[in-house]
């Protein structure tokens, strides 16, 4: 389970974290700009028509075109999404945020068929976005009392192996995604050997889904 995402679903779009490596914003502002829900570009928005969708036995990545738990997202929008998820009990839904602190607001109403994810690209603090610090994300996700947690190390950035592996062990995710950026986005990447070593260490205690791997851009 949790090997393969079979659907993406965007009932809430947009994001204000302003990551330098973001691929979703340019896509929303160009390729997808003809769609009604992207008519304001990447401004946060609830796409109400999406809430009617139902899924059967899928593993659904929710809001890959935004951050559903960004601090700017009204609580009611998230409640709408959780209600819609209750109509699809045979599927699992992956949330992925850079603001896992907000998961605590909803612990009492989360259904059981979720995977609560946090993006933690490294243990080091690089100035690549206005999202919460990676150390804060780790501190919040490690404390979440939920049975399915995941961590996305994508796009991977150079890291300190002992500290980073220690964080992942403590978080105890059901799966970790690891991948490099899609393009040369001028972020500090580790060597392929270093990443391969990380994957080996993580694989000793959790499932690792390897996404894009390549030698770093120079
Ligand atoms: S969190 Fe994701 S969607 Fe938001 S700016 Fe960063 S890369 Fe883009």
C-alpha cells in the first residue's frame, strides 16, 4: 500500500510559500490558465465543483497544485475537503504540506483513510521559500498521533546524514518519497552517491519510493 499515487485531486489550489523551485505556480499561470479554477493564477481558491467527486479504491494525492494546510487556507475549506473524503471510504488520501502544525487543528475530525505528509527536503535551513523552517516541520510532524505519516524529500537538498536519518527515524513514516528537482533550479543538491546512501539507510526502517534520481547539476 502507498506505493503508487493513482489520482491527483485539487479541491483547493494555490500557495503562498513562494518556493524558488516551484513548478506548480508557472504551470497554473501559463499552461492551465484557461481553466476556470486557475483564472486568478496561483491565488488560493476553493474549487467547489471538485468536492462532488468520489473515488473508488484509489490512492489520491490531494492538492498537489497548492498547500491545503497553508496558514492562509480558511478552516472551512479544509472541513469541506474532509467531508468530501468521507464519501470515498475505499480510497486513501495523501495530504502533503510544509505547514504540518495545522494538522493539529483537525486531529479530532480526520477520517482514518488519510496519509499525513510533510515535505522536508533537508535538515539544513536554506533560504528557498517563506514556508516554515524544516526543523519546525520535523518537530510538528514527529508529534502527530496519526497512524499513517509520510515524508517527501523532494526536491532533495544537501543534508547532514546522521541528523537527517535521525529525524526520519523519529517521525516513523509509512513511506518516504525521495527525488531531485525536475530542472536546474539552482538549489544545493547532494551527490547521487550521497543520496543513494541515504536511501539505503532509510530503507532499513521504512518504505522508500524513489522518484527522479540523477547526478547533481553543476
Ligand atoms: S509548497 Fe509546493 S506549491 Fe507551494 S510554492 Fe512551494 S513548491 Fe510551490
